[in-house]
C-alpha cells in the first residue's frame, strides 16, 4: 500500500487540477453566453438578407452562376474546428465526419480540396496529406465579421472561378449547452432559394440598376454571411463543448479526491491500529 | 412631416433603428434620396456615407459593402460594416489609411493593389463621416 505521504500528495495535486478545470469551465460558460449573444445579433442581418435574396431569385428572369448547379468535378470542403483542444469530442467529431465523407465520395485527391478554419482541422489534414486550399487559424473566441471576411470571400471566389464546383460546410451545430451535432451543409451552389418563401411576398421590387447586377453584388455577400453564421454557430458549440468537458473533468477530480481520501483514512487507521497493538504486545511482554 | 423607419443592420448586430424624414445615400448608379412612401426598391451601395435627416438634424453613418432595401414604410440597409459618425475610431481609420497608402506605393502583386485601394477607400470614407460627428 502506498505510504500516507504519497496519498496526501496525490490528493493535493488532484485538488489543484480540479481548481484549474473548474476555472476553465467557468470561463467557457461566460464565453458561451457571449457567443450566444453574437449569434443572436447576427439573426436580423441573416434573415433580412435571405428575405431579399429569395425575393430577387424568385422574381425569375435573373440568373447568376452561384444559383446554377453544374457538373461536379471538384468539391470544396470548408471545415470549422477549434484552435485548441480540451473540448471533448468537439474537434474529432467534425474531422471524423469529413474524413469519412471524403473516403466515401472520392477516389482521387484531385476531386476535392479542403479549406480549414481552425488549427486542429488544419493539422489533421496536413498530417494525412489531404489537399488544403486555404487555411485560417487564430480566430478569436468572439469573431467579428471582419475576421472571417477574407477567407469567406476567397472561398466564394474559388467557386465563381470554377476552381471548385460545389462548396460544403462542416461544423458543429449548437443545439443546446449539452448537445452539439456535426452538420454538413451544402453552401454553393445556392439551390434551395427559389422554393418556398419567395412566393408569398406581396411587394415586387424595382431594381437599380437591374436584377442581374444586384445578384452579382448580393449573392457573394449572402454566401459570406452564411459562412459567418456557421462560424458563430461553431464557436458557440466549441464553448459549450469545452464547458461540458471541463465540468466532467471537475466531477472526475471530485470523485478521485473522495476515493483517495478514503484510502488515506484507511491507511491512517491501519497505521494507528498497528501502533497500538505493538504497544500492547510490548507491555504484555514486560509484565510476564 | 411623415417619416420612414430606417434600420441599418450588419452581421455584428443592428447599428441603428429610428424614424427619419429623408434618407440619402450613394448607390452604384449615383445618389439616391428616399422619402416616405417610396416604391419598393433594391440597390447596392458604394462605400460611402448615408445621411439621415430628421427635424433639421442630419445623422451620418458610414457603410461599406452594403445594399439598400426600400419599402413604402421602411428602409433597411444591410452592410458588411457600418458605424455612426460618433462611433468611428478616428485613430484607427487614420492608421488604416496610412497602411493602405504605404501598400499602394510598394506596388506588389495586382491583387494586393486592389485590396489596398479598397482599404484606402474605406478608411477615407470613415474619416470623412467622422468629421461630421457632433
């Protein structure tokens, strides 16, 4: 059995670990609140954007390359992961899903390319020799639109210049603080626009200069805003995942401290019992 | 006098939502002045200032990468970034302007050139709008 002092030092170190995981849990909790606020602030913009885009697309005569499906020779995967770990399965879930999709869909490395947002995804794809077209790391915990603007517009440009023929987004969708799920979303071409909502709207717009010109400006912005929306969603998931992971780490530390304390007390008791029996037997030996 | 509800929305949240008598802005095709009761209209905006008038007072907002959506009772401006004149960080805009000017002088690749020009444009616009802050 380990000595009393060994057990005591294990208890102390576990307590220190617990303090750290507890602090990280609380930090993530407050970051999650902020991330949710950011996501909320973004909603009016995205809703309005969608409304206008749908109306223009539904008005019929205007066309734009971003609305048209073409034969897919090359697929772009935009993968959003975190820069840091300690977030449970957050990064691995996304990466595994992307990897499986790639293995499943493609036989040749020319058929796809990866745009990696976040250090974990980038490192994984680099290590496995998958083609990375663009990467961005070091995104802040509370990203502004300007932080993602460049890579978003580059991704959209790749589609417009026919480097890629479709763009698929992979990220963790935020369901609630305890549940996030990996989501894949086909971003480009924008196919699901003209369907439901556009028809019911009463007012038809006058376009200045004309619908086609407006689509040219509007659609890239719309696609960029969708990417930003996904990023906000992913960030909220990241903080939630980290919070959950740190909470269970704290729980585990508590459990371990309890176990160790029990062992410590048993060992202490055994030592005392042994000492008493030694004294008693010593005294008995003298009397006789 | 009748007014039109005007809101300016960016991905980072709403910037402004108030009633105004007249909204003037610079679209790709030229100046637009919107009064209440305007027919529905959509137009992309230049990197420019939006001027909002109410009771003899004029509010200035800088916008970049945006467009304008008009309905008879409502004007919405969706922009990738927008700031009220009083919220503009003049020092930062000044620095951005100098950075962009320096990059333009360096004459590197073409793409950088275009980016630098756009950045310069935005910085100048911000400074211009900030000079109207009350």
